[in-house]
C-alpha cells in the first residue's frame, strides 16, 4: 500500500467561490465591461470585414427578375430582293432559306426569320413560318403572294 493508492472516505467538497475570482460572483467570468459583458454579445468575425469590402455584383440577387421578364425574340433578317435567287413555285420557309444559305443556323436549326421590305418581289410567292415587316407585307400582298 502506498500513499497515492489511498482513497478518502468522503469526497472533498469545495465551496463556490464568490467575488472577483469566482465563476458566480461580480462579473461571473465575463471579464470587463462593454460589449463582451452583455447578454447575447457577439464579436463580429474578422472575415466579415473582408467580405464587406468586396464590391457587390449588381443584378444577380433575389430581386433580379421583378415582374415578368421575357426573352427577346431575335429574327434573322432577309430582304425581299434576296428571295429572287430562290426557285419559283416553292413555299418560302426558314428551312428553305437555310438550305440556300440566306440565313445561318441558330443552335443547330433554322432560325426565326423576318422578311424586310428592301428590294422588289417579281412574282407571287407563298410564305410559311416567317414574320413580315409592314413594308414587306404590303409588297407581298401587292405581288399576289400568300402569307401564313
């Protein structure tokens, strides 16, 4: 038997310290006054200050799309004068214009096409799946063409 193996019959009790050095007295372990002494105190993280100095990227947040936002429809323009190169008697469609090289493919397929009024339309033509400007529409109707 040695001294370090002996056990006490009763456990040693310690009284709760009070005053400046204890956990339940005066400042109760909170230290001094000010922000750190208050209930629910938070020290701002240092990384927050670095984040706040970065510029905001405008237009990429929660309020980006207020109201209804629609994609702008982009048309491939084709003048009436360019249609003279196409074979007569065929209905003019975006696919036909793409096949003859008057428009370029958009995302691997025929684009939406708008016929503009520059040039003359010699013969009556049938159109399908295209949009017209006011001048082009008048010229096609004057030549006896059909719009659909």
